[in-house]
């Protein structure tokens, strides 16, 4: 959060209570030297986010639905597309292992005693993660980024009363909204929404941005996909994040347990 936002927030809270703050303080003003061109803001934000080649992260994944399911998660990635996710029970027992490498997907479901193999398509990633996203998109989300659509018209920028820039990209019937914190040293992405024909494809929010090594990362990522009635929350702490680590090649290919029936799965 930018300095002017922090001071505005503290001043409002001093008036007593969130309701009083909302009524008394009103909209948050833009920075003294605001961005006026969307490409400038996007270029600066992307320059601050890029550069990570690999990561190893321990945290938790929570599936929100009819039943709230949470487990320990170990995420490994080698950008742009190599991904491994291990889900463990609270007692440390391996429940599931997902690997993606060179367009190939594999999943060992130790709870149900089944194994799956097929293309690394979004529907197969969803078998474990719960949201239908390509592996490279999920990797970007973990790092506080979203895949940007290529607009067919000039992007727009506006200042929101809530204290964020909103950049809007549009291509055909696809519209992407990016709400970005104005702190120029970080420019953290607060929220991203992708719409197709005015229906929300996904909504992602990022919070608890912290410095890890020389980079800023969100420690909480919420992904919501209304069409799939799916919501997933990823949480981790700074001491459980390692960036640009050497990961062995065999991490991306798994040997299914002996006797585990293997199902070939494809997306329609």
C-alpha cells in the first residue's frame, strides 16, 4: 500500500469505526504524480515482477465450496511451464501429486488409489487444484502476476475511489480489469478480473505482499471461477519460499505406485 494510502487509512480509522471512516473520509485521492497512460503503468509493473526462473514453496491450499477442504501444499515450478504440486494431510501423509512437463500431465491420487495421465490441459490441472487454468497461468498467479490479453484497442486507465488504478484491456468480447496499488516501488496487483461476453471467467485477488530475497510476492492468492463454482486460496509465508533454486529433472516426471490403475484423461 502506498504511503498516501497508509496515511489516509490511518486518518480515517482515527475517526472511529469503519462506518464512520467510510462516511467521513470519502474517496481516496490519487497520488501527487499519477500515471496517466496505461502502457506506462503496465510496463513498470511487469518490470518489477519479472525475472524469477524457478521456485519451491511450502504453504497451504484451501478449496472453498460445499465443503471447505484444506491441506498442506508444496509447489515447485521451473518457468514457464514445468509444475509440480504435492498435497499432504495435516499429519504429513502424501495425498496427491501432480506433475506437468513438456505438455504432459500426471496425477497420483493416493486417497482414492487412482492415477491419471494425459495432456496438460486446464481441465486436468483442475483435477487437483480445483480451478481450470493452464500450468503456466497458475505459475504466474503464484508470483503475483496474471496472463495479460493482447488488446485490439488502446488500454484505458482510471483512478478508483477505493485507492487503486484500474487498467482495462479489451480484445473482441474479452475484457480484463487490473486493479493496481499506486506504490511506485512495488506496484502490487490487487485484483484481476477477466470477462468474456460480460461473464466473469476468473477473478483473482492478491494480498499480504512481502519482500522475498529482492522481489515482492503475495503471500495469499485467491482464485475464483464462477462457471466452475470453484474458489481456491493459496497461502504461504516468506520463510517457506525459495526463488531461483536448482530443481532436479526427475521432479517433473513421476513413477506411479505399483498396482495403481492408470486412467488416460482428455478434455473435450
